């Protein structure tokens, strides 16, 4: 991504130093947003992975001992536990999706803003001759 950004800035600089400067001024804003929003996204991803691992381990253990569970009539208790684990996984997954969507939306907004700035500067340069 960094190489692509540098290539775009180089091409813009060859076309117009003003366009390159305007876009270069927008990029640090995205960097700051990314720096601020990335830690909560990583935390949410870790929580989701942990929940998924707990659920997988629980299912593995219960499938191994399915005959014992049936024999001791523990299905209702196991169903409650399974429900708690899946709700926790859904909650953590939703939080991760929310954080990821926010970061993705800000990235798309930054790219759109850069495009608008480039078009505005290009229009001003065309008007000026």
C-alpha cells in the first residue's frame, strides 16, 4: 500500500505539484485515523479468535464424550453452555465487524476526499490556463 501511495504521489507530482501536495496533506490524516482505530480492531479480532477457539474446544470435548452426556441426561445443561458460547462469539464477531467496517469506511472516505481534491485542483489549473 505504501509503494502504491508513493507511486500515485510521484505521478501526481509529475502532472502537478499542487495536486501532489494536496493529496500528500490528506494522507497523514488517514494515518492518524488508522493509528487510532487499529488497536481496537486488533483487540476485537483477538477476542473473536479466543471465543471461536473456546467454542471449538468445547465442541470437540463434548463430541468426544457424547455418549456420557446422553447417559447422564446433561443435554439441557450442555445446550445452555453452548448457547452462552455462541452468543459470546457472535458479540465479539459483531464488535470486530463494526471496527473493521469503520476503518474501511474511513479509508474509502479518505480516497474519495483525495479524488475530490485532485479534481478541484485540476479544475482550478485548467481555469488558470
